[in-house]
């Protein structure tokens, strides 16, 4: 306690140094805590349920090789057979996410739904906040004793029902079908898909009742269900896996009175149970998409903390040098060397603890900002960022390690003081030159690594953002229209879609409009299929689609009234399709006989060639594409499709201005239509979310490291100039010019900077190979990026060390000599 009081007194005696050290540590440790909090919430934190370590998901070796821990999916029949035989588990359930509409009509009120089997709540062991959950009695086709029921999230309860206690028993329209609310979940429960909170939970069996023509989870070909079990107490994953594999033929329907049938290889791959204490993320892909970028940023912020530690070590070494007389006197009076070292170490731990506390406050603000940057207009990401034992342990470890990093050097120096120094005038027998040079080199080298990394990520973002898309996205409004409640005849639905497009095209201020089953960079284009470089993309569009998007017709014609359901089946192909598949013949004389054009549908005649366009991931570029006319029913998309996208290009006004006019026209046409709209630019911006995150965060932390390096150089140069004040006065009295003095002071700082830049370039070349997968259009060892980083760092170093050099050149020789 005596040492602690002395440490507080010593830090108060030098407030500028103490505040600078605390702020540097707060930024460094706060950044590390913030990033680790996000990594912990996304990758490590267990589900908020009892005994989460006993939860497992059903996967397979093949699925795991592709990164799908929750398996490739099951259909409803497979789950039913598995559920009947899975008595060795302490409960289990199947689930699938879905997008539903909570609006009775008009503008869509999108909501994230979970369709779950009756064992969902019982297996997880999650209590309700109000009402009750549902069980197997409610999970029956057509509904249970209370009809079609639903459990809503805490957020929906607050947002839609204002937290009313009488919400139980009220009805909620889901895709136009009234469902009775039987329960409200607690605020901390988000489901089992990490980062993707739900709005409403519905029994799996009633999906056809709720979604009608859009129902897909009960279709034999729909492998969309994820299965999760809870192991019994003491049950091992290995024994449960063996029992599950024994029943796999029955689950697949290959035994008993069923004739063996051909199944895809991935379904016959032996089951593997995967621990799921931390939930899943296969559906949203958040873990696959952001694990590497967040870990990369984690390395960046650790380097920033190292730069901060080196900076503080420099400051404390300078301070220890100034306290040399004090330490010599204390040694002469009988203090042990360990006592002196302990005193300085306690000061360092006090600085680190204060910095950790301030950094924790900074992290509490910064973590939600990082999470919000992961969200998109279509997909909201929500993570539980409340501190757990891992976050607290990491923050405490950072505090201890940083204290040791920057406190050990000054403590060792103090313990080496000689009592004879107390007899010297002021105890300032040495200038301390060269003692901080190594630290400055390390600081500059680490700063260059961060600047080079930021340059690579910024260059990647810039190249992807400026990548030619092949179409004009700047002034297009996308209107998604759900016709499930308005039009129930699947056979005539393509004609109905065309009527919607024709209606919008005739509205005032509209220059062009077209209907399509998919639009560039929408949610469907983010699937792995669109990233497959060997896959031919197929899109269904109405006449006018290419003109609306500004896609040039290279030859042939657009779709028109000639391409009806009873006419010759036709197609339009992209330039890349021609280059890959039709190089040896005239495109307009070709006939396609594969994919949608294979029997029994019949061949398709190519009637046009259109320019290439990027519809899916930007990194995949333009892929060979075939366009089919919307008017030919066989090509109108999979069965059950009820949503059509209308792409609208305004004549002069901004796209958003037309939203009200379009909504009024659609409602006037049929009040049962549901719709939503967004600028296409939002979808393009969403495609750059990962690259934007890396560019912004790496740029911010590189700038912070550059600032710390500049402060470190300034401090070391100013201290060296102050120690040489008498020498400089003598030189100037003997005729030295101010320019000579500036050169004298500046030379050492620039030499140290040069050594640091050389070391930083070598370190950057070695580290850059680990981020190669995150780059696009730029080499990891890009010479231009390295040169710009080195030039920028050299300029900042010159400015930082030039200020004290100029101040030294302005010293009054007579005053400097009198102060000797």
C-alpha cells in the first residue's frame, strides 16, 4: 500500500505523461477488447440455455469438408423418421429459418421466422417471459387444440404491441394468415443461429397453412431442415454418433418395404454429430464470412497495442532517466534494488489498470459499432456483447502483459542505478542518447506493417467498388411484390407478373420497368452457387429488362410479344456464354438443349446476345448467363414462387421519389398485394460489406498507430534535444547556424526511422501472405502500396521530429550556457 501511494504521487507529479500513457493504453486495449467481444459473441460464446455443452447437430464428413457444421440439410420425411427412432437422446428438434410478412396488405413488414418442430423449446430448456411455448401437440398439420399458434420475440412484443401484458391470445397476421400468440420469449434468447435473431417462432407442421403456395419445407426435394439433439447426461458424442449411423438407412428410407432408390452421395455420407454449444451459423454464413476478417483485424489491433506499449516504454525510460538522481539517493539511503524496481513496476501496473478501465468503456461503445457494420438493409445482425468471463479474462491479461511490456525496462534501469550518482550534480551524468533507439525502430516497423495492411485492404475495396458491373445501378428502384394472397393460380401467374410490369411502366415519371425472378446482388445471389466459376447462371426476365438496366444488345433482339407460352422456346445469352460455349458457330443460329432447355421442355433458340453483367459476388466477376422470357411458363421459376421483382428506372427524379406512386398503383390494382422497395445501390453496397469493414477498421487502426509513432518520435527527439541543450548552446556560440542545429537533431531521428522502415518492409512482406485470400486485384507484396506506406511514415516522422529540432535551433546560446 505504501508503494501504491508513492505510485499515485509519482503519476500526479507528471500529469502530461500519465494522461498520454493512459489514453494510449485505453485506445490500444479498448480496440482489442472491442474486437475480441465481437469474436467471442460470434464464434465462442455458448447459447443462453441450460447445459449447452450437451447440444449437438447432425452433420456428415462431406458437409464438414465444405464448412457446414450443421450438415447439408434434411427434408421433412427424413426428420419424421429420425424423430421416431431417436430415443437415445434427451430431446431433439428440427428447424429452418424463413422470411414472413406481418402486414395484412400493402407495404411488406418483413420478419424473420423460425419454423421449428415441437421439441424445440423443451430440448433447449428456455423459459418464456409471458404465456407458454408450444409442444408436439401444437406441431401438427392444420394446427393443434389452439389452432395456428406462434411465439413472438421480446423485440416484436415491445415494438408491435408496446409491451402490453394482454398480448397472449391476440392474433398476428403471418403472410396474411392469423396466428394466435401463445408466448413471448425473454430478451436474451435469439434462437440457435448466431447473429440472426428471430421475430416469430412457428410450428414446423403448419408451414403449409401459413405460407400457402410458397410452402417448401415439406417438399421431398427440400433439404432445408437442420437437426439438433441434446445428449443425455454422461452420453458421449462418439456413442451417440454410432447409434445414429445405425439408424441412417431407415432415416433415408432405404429399408423395410420401400424399394431402394438413388440418393445423392452427400445424403448417404455417414452422419457425424458436431458439438453445438455455441449454436450454428450455417444458414446465415456469418461465421464463414467474417471469421477470417475479424481475426485479421484482431491481429491488427494487437499490433496497435504493441505500438502503444513501445511508445509508453519510451516515455517511461525517459522519465526513469530523469529520476536517476532520486533513485541514486534512495539507494544511498539503504533502499534495495528490488524495492526500486518494484516501485516502478507498480506505477506501470497502475497505468495499465487505469488504461484497461478506460479502454473497457471505449470497447462498450466500439463493439456495437463493429456489429452494426456487419448488418445490411436486408439482414440485421445482432450479437450478445455483454461481458462474459472470456472478455474479462482477455482484458485483464492485456492489462498485465502491457504493464510488463512497458514497465520492465524502466524497472531494470532503475535497479541498476549506482549510489555514486547521487553525488553528481543533479544526477545527470549522461544524456541517455541511444537508449531508446531500439524501441523507436520497433515502433516504426510495426506502424509500417499496419499502414501497408491498411493500404492493401483499401486498395481491395477501391478496386471492387469501381469494378464495372455491366449495368447502370445508380438509378434503379427494386420493388419486390408478393402475390401469394392476390393471385393463386400458378399457371397464369407469369402473365400476372407481366401485367404488374406493364402497370408500373405506364406510371408518370417512369422511363422503364421490367419484371424478373432475380435482381443483381439481392439475397439469392449470395449463395455459394453464384460464386461457382463453372456454373452457368439462368435468369427469367420480361421484355424491357435489358433496356431498364442499360445492358447493351450486341446482336439479335430483346424478348417481345412473339415469345409467348405457345411459341418456340427462346433464350438470350451473354457474351461470356458465347465465348465459352458458342465460339465455333454463329450465336443467333444456335439451339440450346441443356439445363432448362433439355427435354421434356424442348430446345431453346438463341434470339439475342447481351453484354456481360455481374449479378452475384463481385469477386466472381461476370459469369456465362442465359436469360429466359417470363411469358413462357415452364421458365417462370420453381413451383410455389409468388414473389416477383420489378426493376424501375425513373425518367428524371430520384428512385425513392417514385415509391409512393408505385405503392398507390399496386394497391389500386389489388389491395391484397404486399410489396417492399429499395434502391438497387443498397444491394451493391451490401456486396461490399466485408471489404468495407476491413478497409475502415484497418485504416482507422493504422492511423492510430501512425499517431502513436509520431508522438513517440516527438518525445524521444524532444528529450534528446533537451539533454543536449548545453552542447547546442556551445555550438551556436562557436558559430553553428540554426540549419546545422536542425540537421544535428533531426539526423538521429531520421536514421532510426529509416531502420524502422527497412525492418517494417521485411516484416510486411512476410505477414502479407496470410491476408492474400482477403485481397482482390492487388498482390500481397504490392510495391506501390509499400512505397506509399514508407513515404507516408517518413513524412510523418520528419514532421514529428522536425518540431523539436526547430525549437532546439531557436535556443539562446547565452541562456543555455548560464543554465549549465
